[in-house]
């Protein structure tokens, strides 16, 4: 019950870049192995409350590669009440917060595993900012 609802509240996406030379697209198999030719892998995640960080670190333990946390220049408030007051306006205006996080060597990665909570049915503004920053 807990596990099912926990997993429904965030998304983890695996993106194989088009530069990957293999015909077989990468996929995460049960048990955590990556099938296909995953190449160099980056796990990138945003987490406000820690759930996505926990899952991202677990995936990192399973599949290896590099891992980076997306952090905003202006941190979100610590309390649930405050962040749920801010988030609807940001989602409505498609706000893209400035990020502290920058991956300089993105071109070197073949596979991205992207983790974000769901806020108001959307990707978080921080993750939208991150994804918009790369080709
Ligand atoms: C501002 C805000 C909006 C949220 N909106 C949703 C939502 O629309 N649907 C949902 O299932 N969970 C929603 N949640 C719950 C989070 O997605 C869930 O608690 C998630 O596990 C938090 O991940 P984190 O601990 O990595 O920040 C929301 C949480 C917050 C703080």
C-alpha cells in the first residue's frame, strides 16, 4: 500500500540519447540492471522532501554511473504549507527557476535517468528548468 502510493508520486524517466551507437535501446530491467547499450549514464534528480533523492540513490547503487542533484539558486521553503502555496503560481506561469546545478559535460552521456516529484500533476519547475537547458 505504502510502496504503491509512494511510487505514484514521482516519475523516473530513462532517456537514451540518439548518439548511442547500439541498435538496442537501453532499459532498466527488474533487479536494476540496464539492458542494451546504456553507455555512460547520468542520474539527475530534483527532490524537495527527500523521496526522489532516496530512489535516485538506490538506482545509482544498482546501475552505477554519475549522479547529480538539481538545486535551485533560491531554495524552496522547508515547510509543506509554504511550498504548496508557492508551487501553484509557478506551475500556472510555467516558471523556470534559476539553477545552481550545471552539467558541463552533458555531451559525454549516452543515457539519462531523470527523477522528479510530481507537483500539481506536472514535472517540478526545477526539473523543467534543467531539461530546458540542454539539447
Ligand atoms: C507542491 C507539491 C505539489 C504536489 N502535487 C502532487 C500531485 O499533483 N500529485 C501527486 O501525486 N503528488 C503530489 N505531491 C506529492 C509529491 O509528489 C510527493 O510527496 C513526492 O514523493 C515528493 O518527492 P520529494 O520528497 O523528492 O520532494 C506534491 C507535493 C508538493 C510539495
